[in-house]
C-alpha cells in the first residue's frame, strides 16, 4: 500500500505465531515546546524528532538505528504527523517499512492504538516494543540489552505490559512516575506498579522520588493482547471502535475507516488516559547503567551536549588508575 494514510514499502507479513516482534515508533508530535529553540539552531521550525540535535542523524534516525538491532525494518511501524511526510519519509527509508500518517492530531493514545490495530491484523500474537523517537539514551548497546530484556519478560508474561523506568535525578513535574510495588515472582528484577502518576506537582514528585519511584520513559513492551486489554480497561469505547477497524486493515476501506475514527473520537493520551487508569496491568524494569533524558526542554538538551563535550575533552590520563 503506497498511498493513503498507511505507506508500506513491503507487504506486511501475516503470521499468527507467538515468536514475532514489532517496533512501533511514535514520531507524530509537533514539538511545540522546543519550536523556538529549534528555529534558533536550524533556521526553521521542525518537530525535534526530525532534527540533528546530536551528530549527523536525527533523533528519529538514532532511535530506529538502535531498535533495528532487535527488529528488522520489515516489522517496524512509525506513526508520523499529518504534515510530516516530506521530512519523515527520507529519514525512514531503509529503517522502517511501514508508516502511519495520522489524518489529524488526536494525541498519542488514538494514534498508538490505530497502529496496534494494524499489527493485530497482521501478527495478532506478536510482542510490540513501543518507543518515543525524541529521547536521548547512552550507551546504546547497554540500552538495547535492557529493551531486549523487557521484551523477553513481555513474551513470558503475556498479560503484562512492561515499561522501562529511569531513576530520577530531580523532582520533574513534566514527566510521568512509576510507583513501584512488589517484585514479580517469575522475574524478580521486574516490579508490579502500585500506581502511575502523570506530571505530578514538585512536592508530590519529591515524595515519589523518596519512595523509589521511577521516571516513565514510555518505552513499553507487551503482547498485542496485553496492550489491547489495557486499552479496553481504560478506554473501552475506543477499543470497541477499533475492533471493527482490525478486519479492514489492508482493504480498500482502511483509510476511510481510520478517518472516521479520527473524526468521531476525542483525543486520548496514552500516559494520562490509559496507563494512569490501569496501573494493575503494568510492571516496570529499571534502566541500569544507562543515561536517559527526555529532550522536552532546551536546558535538558544543552546539559547533555555540554556533558558530552566535557567528556570528549577530558584527558585520557584522567581515567588511568
């Protein structure tokens, strides 16, 4: 399918086995908070995921390069914004075979679940790794090891949604927090969630940090069924509508059906409206030995870039015993 809302450069594999995996990359944001910063650096306003903020590749390209080590482009699906195709498609070439262009903006939840509906139609028993495309992580190899570990947990515990969490360095009211519960008997390094708190006050964030909560990276691994039932628990009307979309994926009616959903349904936030409402279905795996930063503010970007420059200039003898 090479026109309409879904652009596929290869025919999607159709397979109901349980050993397949997908990467679902979210690149539909408009980057309003960073628009002035991006314009100062690049001379035009672009969503940050398409900008070369670090090195010669965009944040989107860095993200897909990492995840391609786990999942091939033939099983990689990226969600982009309504008017992103001209800049996104050249960056996605060779790294992602399937692209869903949203007909309008309905926040992360609707876009995400329409994309999951596509994967559900093709490979209903697959494990999906959901990833933002505008976050900084290092070192890449260590990060991918831990994404693979989360994916393996999701493959074993097929009714559980596993989220990677980062240890907070400050009380940040712009991030989501994973409040940790008991260890899983089957996988002790993974913890059940007692609660999910999206964008708490600074005081509440301090309390959460003191209690050992983790930042939500939004990197999520789960079976198609676990994600579908999570959505049904939090937004049952959305899933009821999408149940009717699944058999239309790949038909002549696919784009019309998606446009109807976007006209009929109000915005849904994956974090606030889905994760926060059903924490009992969630578990967390802490990123260990990995630097993570949500590049949602200019100062976060500049802080990481300054740190990297300082390390590059540091004399080698500083590391001598």
